[in-house]
């Protein structure tokens, strides 16, 4: 059975992903700085670790990695640098050292070109961009997911990878991002691919065959 390390396991997308991965027959190890947040979830391995410190111990025997951690909107640029950029790069280094076969990272819409829009979140987009580039150049097989604005809707299982023209439509349910993560890992496809993700009208299973 393949073993996947989920980094950011206690976050919104992380918590949605854990049972989906488990149900897909994937053995899950969840890295958490506060393991008590995962107390109600059965059937996963939990490893304690803080992304601001060394967390290489979590990578032992993992075939694949999901990095869905983030510093969040309520922290400052210091945490953007330390989590969205630096911790992501450290995770890539650990993955390479441990011969991880697939690294799935949750990046962001706009990380392709942070200069494209006048944006208050440009430092965040630069951090995401540089982490994505670091992963691409690492030699570790990757899938980069760049969702639009995340919502807590229940999700439809239907998405598009084409950016809608209207910015109000550039959103996706976290539940659908979790489904994409699960689909990508359970098929083992979509290596060395970058997807933008938005709510849409195509079944995830059809887009990620
Ligand atoms: N919000 C949006 O509209 C949007 C759009 C596109 C992409 N994204 C990206 O999508 C990703 C996931 O979003 P989300 O809503 O699921 O995020 P979230 O709920 O804020 O989850 C963030 C996760 O990162 C973990 N984390 C942060 N600092 C850590 C540290 N020092 N050590 C260990 N874990 C740490 C958190 O752990 P704790 O539970 O311990 O805090 C949590 O598990 C993020 O990378 C975000 O940037 C967001």
C-alpha cells in the first residue's frame, strides 16, 4: 500500500483530504504541530512536527507527499516567508532525500505570474511562485495545484482548469480541491503538471484520467 505524508493536515483542505485518501486505500501519515486536532480521525498515523523546525522525521518510508500548509491570512509576511516558501522548500529537499515519487503542492491562482495583477497579496504570490519553481527544478515528480479563491461549499466534484474571465467565478470549494488531491494520488497520473482549479462543469475523474 502506498504511504502519503500530508503536511498541513489540520487545515481546512488537509482535514477534508485525510478521510478521502484513506477511503482511496492510501495509507496516510499526518504531520501536525498540534496532534490533538486530529484526535477524532481514526486509521491514520500522526506525527508531531513544526514546519518552522526540522521535520524530516516525518518523511521516513513515504512514497508521496501532499503539502497543503499555509501561513493563513491572519499572519504577517514573516510567516508567509517561513511557511509558504521556506517550509515548502524544506519539504521538497526532504522529499528528494527520501526518494519520494510524487509531491503534490497546493499553491494558488496567480502564482504563475505575481506581476500580472496589482495585488495586495503579491508577497504571498511570490512565495508560492518561488516554492513552485523550487519543486519543479528539484527532480521530484510533482503536481502543482493552483486553486482560485477557496470556499467552504460542499463541492460538486465538477471543476475546470481554465481560469474564468469573471473574477467572481475564480473560486473552488476546498472539498473539491481535496477530491483533486485524492484523484491525483490514487491514479498516480498528472506528474509534472500544473493545474489551476476552479468550480466548473467537468467531472474530476474526466479531467484527471
Ligand atoms: N484562502 C484562499 O482563498 C486560498 C486560495 C488559493 C490557495 N490557498 C492555499 O491553500 C492552502 C490550504 O488552504 P487551507 O484553507 O486548507 O489552509 P489552512 O486551513 O489555513 O491550513 C493551514 C495548515 O498549515 C498548518 N501550519 C501552518 N504553520 C505551521 C507550522 N509552523 N507547523 C505545522 N503546520 C503548520 C496549519 O496547522 P495548524 O492547524 O496547527 O495551524 C494548518 O494545518 C494554503 O497553502 C493556502 O495558501 C488559499
